[in-house]
């Protein structure tokens, strides 16, 4: 099944603060916040939600269509995608813009502070989802606001079922816009914080929102995830990781497992377990795209955790 992945293509500059943010933030002084976190470790990685999800789908044996708007500095990323065999035909270069850039600082508790320059991502609406793409499933990931709304409407108009993944872009949307996105979507995925924010902005519980969807997936970090589907609450356990090195891109890896399971028509327990496996593999590596398991490695990790092979 052809899976369309919309969202950001970005370069991630990742720094590690060898302490805990909470030790250096004074709750009663946040209104005059002026802090500097010294981060002796820094690296630049290929990232962005569309890039990360596309990468993980490729690991699973899929041939995703990645759609995004990028800047004039995209050439190194294009070369990487070509090397990986990922179709880059739907990356639109925007003159005079940088490719989106994330500057991420992570502390020893895996908390993150991120500064994000959207750059070319703000032009996401210049890409269009049409039936000519041949997509049978899509994900609307964090992107330019206008682009996300447009792509959701275009998917619905073209009859392409999609997973709505608002991510860190969730605060951009009004209650009315979120209600529309949920109404148009078939599936929705949020992490624990995003889920709380979604509840606050819409005035509805996750269980209530799930009634309008085929499934609502809420990840909870080390506590695993919960899938609300057909009136049921399915608990998916977290899979033990070989190491806890970097949470960057773990949610994207998880979502690749969701998309794969949906595309294959799996039940939600099996789908959620594969998603959990993908997240656990990613967190043991630094950066969003430096893990390189084969399908056999993924199957072995799944079997070790759950006693059966997924494929």
C-alpha cells in the first residue's frame, strides 16, 4: 500500500545538557527567565517528522511518498534520501528559504527544550494531495498550519484515509480547527502532553474524541501507550530498550509502526506492539535516523518482547 507522509523535513541540531533543567529553573522567577544551559555535546542530524517517519517506514520495507517544502540548503538531505531509496519527488524547494531547523537541548531526564525555525515549512500549502499520487493511506504530521489544514481537507476530498498527528504544532490550532481535523481524520495520535492540551482546547475527553475516529492513540513514554478504538481501551506496553540514549524521533518511529499496521489491516494490539518496538529501537540511538535495524532485527525484537513474530 502506498503511504503518503506529509510534515516537516528538517535539520536537527541536538545538544545534551549534562544536568536536569529542574535544578536550574526557579518556579517563582519564570516571568524573568534568563538562563544558559551549557551543552558540551552537539551534533547535526537529518530530521523532521516526515523525514523520520519515511525513514522508519523504509526500514519496515515500505516505499513511502514523502511530501514537504524545503529550502535552498536541502542538497545534503536530498542526497541522503536518494541513497536510502526514498522517493523525494514531492519535496518542493522554496526559493530564498532555509529548510526547517530544530535546535534541541535534552537534559538527563530526557526533557527537551526546542527552538524551531520553520523556514520553508511555512509554505507547505504549496504542495497538494490529489488522487493522482496513488496514496491509499496518509499521515498529516506537524507542518505549516495552512498546509496541515489544506492537506487534511484534500485527503478527505480524495478519499484517502489519514492519521492526524498534530505534534508540537497542536497549539497553533483553534478549537474549531481541531474539531474539523478530528472530523476529517480516521486516526489521531498524540503524546501525553499533547493529549492533555487537546482535551483542554476542545473541551472533550480523549474517550469522547475517540468516538469520532477509528482509533485514537495516546503514547505515555515509559508507561507504554493506550489505543482507544471501537469503544475499547487497549493498553500497549512499552518495550524495553537496549539503551536510553535519545528520545528525539521516538514518536515518529512509533507512528511508522502504526501506519504499517493500519496499511496491513492488522488488529490494534499487534499494530500498537510493532509501534512500541519501533520506538524502543530508536531511543537506543542518537538522532532521529541513525538506527539501522533490518526487518529481521525488528521481528526478533518483537518476538523477544511478545513471544511471536510480527511479519
